[in-house]
């Protein structure tokens, strides 16, 4: 029986903020379709538009530049698909069919990019250094008149590394291309202002910031031609068909409202907890390495590789102790392949298999970190001893 139940997987999803839950419960009787012209519909429409303004204000956008979508993955698919549309009215730059992205993007960007190659696009992938930072010189060398879009995530979901999106955007715009950033892991954890960043498109998601699942937002800078990914309705000013998820949208708006209040102090607190956790791991467990940038990284994210163990084993043993962690992206958790992010940073495949992501949030306490530091060293020791027994017994190869 676990002594505690603690959650160290906030990058995968976050629990509903109490105020978000309260807001959504209060609005559950508002069932009208926002597209209906009667009083029920007008009430829903007014609330959706107020929420749109709240989300826009939070990231420094204009109200009409926000498109509500079903997820961050949908938003990313929408942006990438713009650049293979055959219509000159939709495509922002129909003669520029090259997309540049990075090797450490979320699978929804990488898999969509691969698909677009079969639809006539050319995709080029930026390398990253050992900390997960992209090579700006490589980017400069790839930018030319054929590049229509550059997509670089603001903060990596696995290792927490933060990119210099403002500098990258300036380089991209000087070449005449458009700039997109997947900011799902950044919005609500870092100050994000689309005007300061200069980006043309930005993706965010509610369930990463203590809002509900199944709703997100896409920022589309005013004046950029746009092609809906989902057609068949006039919703979202013709940019995304389908009846709006009113309850989810109101939950997202309340989530950003609470982030504006809580985020500044929370970042400082999480950074302290991260330092305690990292120092404790390094002091108590040998043969470990920290992944991600030492300073330009999310305050609540720590990715650690443990030699001689499998990450899945660590995850399962910690789960028995009431501790929830991740081996990487939740969207790739069913894969037995090592993390593409860690491989891109130069971590070898075997060590990448022994990596764990600890991601903390608004409810994480020092007591929970101390409990993790009590359980983790003996868990690693237990797994390593079992592996040694296998090797001595000649069963290591068979166990593979």
C-alpha cells in the first residue's frame, strides 16, 4: 500500500482548477447553440465571445485572431495543412512549398509533416544540441525563397527546453516565410505575448493549464490567408466548422484567468522544487544524467536518465508506491521506441530507454518531492539489482 498518492505528470495533463470546475458547473444549464438566434443561443454566443476576449488578452492577441479548436493537435494540423492547400486564396504562399520544423517537435507536428510530403510539400528538419536548442546557423542556411512556414515549439514537452522564439521569428520573417510555434507547454507557465514574439500562428491547449480536455485555441495573426481544416459550417467566423464546445471554451477562459493570477509566484516555487528534486537525485543515485537545458527550461520539468534500468520499469514500480511519472510524451506512451527527443539531443538509445520525466504543477508540495526522493533511490537500486541478477544468471539476453 502506497504511503502517499502524488502526481508528477503535469506535462501530460493537469487536474481541473477548482475555480474552473466551479465555473463549468455553474454554466452547465446554458445549453443553447451559440449559432442559434433565439435567447438561448444569444446567451451562449455572448459567453463564447467573452471567453475569446479573455484568451486573446492573456496572450496579447486581438479577439478576432483567436480560433477555438478541439485540441492542440488539431491546431497544429490546421497550420501545417495551410501550406499544401492548392487554392491561392487559402494558402499564405502557394509558391513556397517547403516547411522547416525540428526533430524534437510533438508527434502531431512530425507525423503531419511526414504526411504532407506525400501531398507535395518538402519538409526539412532542424538539428538540436545536447540541451535541445535548435541550431540557428542551420536555420539561417535553410531559409530561402522556397520556405513557406517554419514551425518550432516554444517549450519542449519532454525535456522542458525553451527556444528563443522571438529571435527565430525575426529570422523567418526576414526570409519572407511565416512562423508558427506550438506553445502548448509554454502558455500558462511562461509569459507569452504574441506581439513580442512576432509569430503568425500560435497553439495552446486548455488541459495543460488546469482547464478541461477537448478544447484549445489557435492564434492566427490578422491578415493571413486561412484555410479551414474542418469544413461544413460557419462557426468560428468560418475558420472551424462544428458547434462550439461552449462549456469547454468557458473552462479554458477561466483557466487563463487563474493562470494570470497564479503563474508568477508559481514559477518561482516550482523552480525551487525542481532544484531540490535534481539535487536529491544526483546526491542519492549514481550513474544518472539530466536532460534538457540547465537554465532555459520549464520550472516544473525535470527529465533524468538512469543507467542500467528501463524507464517503463521505473514508472510501474513508482506507480505501486502511489507516484505518477512519465517516460516521455503521453501521446507516444504506447510506443516501445526510445524518445525521439532524447535521441535528437545525442542520448544513446539504451540510456534514452531509462529516462523518466518528472513534471510538477500548482499543487505539488515539498513533502511530495521528499516522498519521491525517499522512494526513487531504493526503486532504482531494486531494478538494478534485478538486472545484475539476470546478467549473472545468463538471462539478460533472454529478457530482452
